C-alpha cells in the first residue's frame, strides 16, 4: 500500500473524526442543549460545579478536534492542486482560512478548560468566562466561509467533462456557509432563535456543519482513490512501454546478428 496515499486518506477521514470529537465534547460537557445566555451567574456556576469532570473531558475532545481539522484542510488543498488551471492563490486561500478556522475549535476548548479548572470561583467570573467561550465558539463563521468559497471556486473552475468534484458540491458548500451567517447578530440576543443556543444560530448550523464535513470527506476520499488509480495506471502503462521498447531492441539486435 502506498504510504503517501494512506496519509492522504487519513487526512480526509480526519474531517469525520473532527466532527465526532467536536460534538462528543458537547455531550461529555453536558452542553447539549447549550447553556442559555439568559441563565444567571448562579445557574451557570452551578452547571460548571455539577459537570466539572465532564466539561474538562469535553474541552479536551474539542481541543483534539482542532488538530484533525488541520489535517482535513490539508487534504482539501492536496486535491485542489489536481484541478487544471487553479491558481495557487486559490489553494493558499483555502489553506490559510482552514488554519485560521482551527482556532475556532482550539480557543473555546481552552476557555472551557480554564472555566472548569476552578469551578469554585465567583459566579460572576464564571459567567464572564462562559460568555467568552460560547461567543468565540459559535460566532466566528468567517474563516469557514473563506475556506469553503475557495474550495467551491476551485471546483467550479474545473473545465474537464468529468471534473474531479461534482459541481453541486461547490454549490452545497456555498449554501452551507450561508446557513452560518445568522451568528453575526448573536450579541444582540440572549434568548430566541438568534441567541447562541437558538435555532438559526446553533441548531441548524450544527446539523449543516456535520453534514458538510461528512459529504466533503466522502468526495475527498473518492478523489484520493481516483488519484491512486491514475498513478497505478500510469505506472503500468509506463512499464508496458519500457517492456515493448526492450523487446523491440532485443529483436532488432538479433536480426542484425543474423545478417552478420
């Protein structure tokens, strides 16, 4: 088995692993459903005191998710380079945005860990840290949009009759990112569908987020497998051509020897 292709597949599967770790962290911390921004300082502090171990574990799982997202981003860049005519700037834009997006996993995870590190601190301090953690986690959709738009642009730029990725995948990624945009107004709401635990800011984006990762991972794996087949086919063709040349050369030498 080709070690290089195996590493690429691991990076592609990392998208699915990232989602499982991310939402697994929510479950472990007792954050499903999310804590409401309308909760009092005493209520928030009570949750952290009652779920201290779970929040610490959940923070660790979300922290790990950031690393797998970095690998997933690398897999996307690796396959984008196979699309003819795509400028390196498009690939770099996707890579840079993905690196930035890793922080939206890593920083909130550290914030949750810090908050749960001393659950007996004053409720007001716990409330502040909790607010910071959730807003940093839910609001930053911009790097994901920049990354998805670059990926979509590359897909739509493929001029071949049989493109590496289907065109609908580009439109799907664009649509998915649009679903995240309501989060920009979450600072104005402490309850309702536009609060950080609301329908349009958390629940719909969470479902779309998970589906987007899985769909992209599936098509990345297909693309990596097709590259492996192309490489194998090219190697076999090259070997056949070399064998044919050697055979022809041997036959030519034999004929010359006979004449002599």
